[in-house]
C-alpha cells in the first residue's frame, strides 16, 4: 500500500509529521529522525519525517537559513535511506520542485505561498504527495482552489494543513471548523501545531512563540477529527537555530503522543 493510501485509510490512529524546523547539521537531524522513528514504531503510528532543507521566508536578513541546499538535501536522502523513513520538505519556487523531487516523498507548500499557481503546478507535476499549508490570510474554503491547481496536473495526492489565521499583527488563532471544511474537499487535513503557536511580525524581526500550548492544541486537533498533526521538535529547543520558541522538546514527544492516542481511541 503506497503512502498516500495509508494516510487516507488511517482509522485507529493519526499521521505524525515531525522533525526539526530546518537542517542544522547531520548529527542533530539524524538523532531526531532516529528517535522519532523508534517512538512511532513503538506506538504503531504512521510517521513522516519533516525538515526544511532551507528557510527562504525569514523576516530578518541575519536569520539562519540553512547549511547549503545540496548538502541539506543529501542529509535528507541519507536519513530516508538509512532509517527507511518517508521524508517531507518545503519548496519556495517552481525550480525547487525539480531539485527536491529525487530526495523526498512529500513536497510541502509554505502557507505564505499557497496561492502561487506556478509553484502548485510544479509541485503537482513531480507526482509526489503535495502538502499545502493554509495561508495565515486564507479562509479554509479557498483552499479548495489551491488543491484544484495541483489536481489540474493529474496529481490527486494532496494534503491540506491548518496552521493558524492572523489575529492582529502579532498573533494567530486556530478555527477548528477549518478541519471539517477542508476535509469536505476529499483530502486529509493536518494541523500544524507548532506554527499555529507562532508570534510573528514582532518588532525584533524574529518570530516568537508559545510552545507551552503545544499539548493543548494537539489534543484539540485530534479531538475534532484531524487526520494528523505536525510538530517541530528538537533535543534542546532553546538552542534550535530556527523557531526555537515554538519547538517542542524531543524528550516530551512520546508522552504527548500517548495522550493523543487515548483521545483518538475515545472517539471510536
């Protein structure tokens, strides 16, 4: 059974998409991937490892953006092959679609770019699964049209991701009605817990966050029927080079997932 079919047919559990915000180095990335693999196997969860090979949408010019495109992609491919994992990364331009397609299983469209027609078409043309994040400015209803752009290429292997909606300049809120609305289009819906907890657009030029609410938001997401959750994690969140204040501790992942599985089973 291929990966997308597995995702669509999940009944008794949920999809876990997790990993660091961005590849900082080989050793840290491999450690995170290995630990998440071990946990997902133990809990019988379908797992996709996520890491950005570069960050192209940082506010501040001094922000960490990556270790180099090809170097980072090779890290992803090595982790995919050595650990036997499904791997996801995001792209920011049509040209990147062809660059990354031989390294990963899933292409992700960042929220800021969910309306970019050429980007969506390029992602669809790879034949890979495409995960489209709902823009902070977008209603869940408009995500139908983003998905249709990918579907236009003949690729119907699409996921949609809720990641919060702008509430003033410095905050995001999650409207949980978005989950059933976007599911009604016929695609699995994931909740990006980590980025929904961002505090963007701060005067400092760096995003802040409230990772203390990770468990609360993850529980709510599963309880209302999300097909999966997306969590960025790091062995030492305070030392992460990107989005440190929304990163969830790797050591706390397993206890959280056990709680989420209990919620999922209570819904049956």
